């Protein structure tokens, strides 16, 4: 019989967990009973989260079991330090949410500099690779675990021509998800990905505000996605509801790429942002 705390006794790690989607995932997992290690380059949440309580303040208010790690997970030494801290604090790992992502600047495929390319791939794909590699070690010992990678519908459909580097990196996350799923299945570890579409985080809304009416007009459900829309899918993938599912990619885009043929196979927005 399921309870309202299906993750009681479990330990989760959320990377990029101090703001936006990562913070929403952290709080959802805690409310489900998990203890959570939160990693971020800036645990204060940064400029877009100054008006909100920090993730530490919210975890304290929930009386949660948690740990914090501030560092750059594009660097393997810092990933090692994170997992050493997690081992010391909790002694196990049941759920990894690879949430770190973003772009180092707008660029088409032919205009992209190598520096912007390398930084964007590092943020999205390299962090997912490194954290999955080190998470697999305790999960293999336990013969169980769930790895959840945050991809993007842009890894499936090129929506913005100035996101070529980001689209390539997220496509890599999707491919890596499937490779990890095959490798780790025999250890009882599932690996799945979610592919959010246009989600109304504070940062996203401020960045794309001039385009939002046009974007919403392309979404069959008629609105931007919310943090909770995505957190609910993380709940599904982190709990036993998804035990017989691995190597899958779940789109959370309001039908934008499945139901709207005008979107599929072409860049939707050509504005440089």
C-alpha cells in the first residue's frame, strides 16, 4: 500500500538544485520523504531568486534531512568531492536528478565559437556523464537506484536556431540516457529522462518575455508549463510507479511538438536571445 511518503528512507541528489526547476525537484522529493543532497554553483539561487527563500531556508522550514554542496560539476575533481561528501553525510544514494543545464550564449551552428560550444556541452552533457558515472558506484553496490536526466524537447526538435549548441548537448543527454539504461539495467538501476518544453521559470519568463504570446499560441494546451508540471513527472520517475521503465524520454511540452505540425522539423523562433 502506498503512503504519502513513498521515498521515506531514500537519499536523493539534485544537481543545480538551488533555483528554478532544480529547487522544485528538491522540494518535491523532500515532501515525498527523501533526504536530499543539493548541489549548485551558487546555493543562494543567484540573481533570479533574490526575492525567494533560499533552498536551505525552505529545507529548514520543512525540517528535512539534507546536505549542501557548492561547486562546479563540469570539473571531475569537484564531482568526486561532491560524492565523497554525500557518502559521508548519508552513506547511500537512491535517486540522482541530473538537472544542471543552460547555454553559454546564443549561437547558430555555424556562428558558434568553440568556447561557447565547450561551455554549453560541459554544462549539459559533461555534468550528466560525470554525475551518472559516480552515482552508479553506490547504486551498483545497493543493486538499485534511479537516475533521472533533465533533457529538453530541443534535444528532439530544433525550436530556436540560436540554440544549436544547446540542442546538440541535450540530444547527447538523451542518447547517454539510453546507453546508461542498457548498461545499468542488470544492477536494478533505471535511467530515464524528461524533456521539458517552454516552462515558465522566473529566468525563462524574463529572458523570453517578448516572445511569450507567440510561443503560447504554438502550444495546444494554451499555456506555459509550470515548475509543478515538471516536478510531478520527477515524482513518477523517482518512486516505484516507474519501476518497469528505463531508457525512456518523457516530453513535458503541452503538446507543442507532438500535436502541432507547424513546429515539428523547423526552427520556430529566429530571434537572437
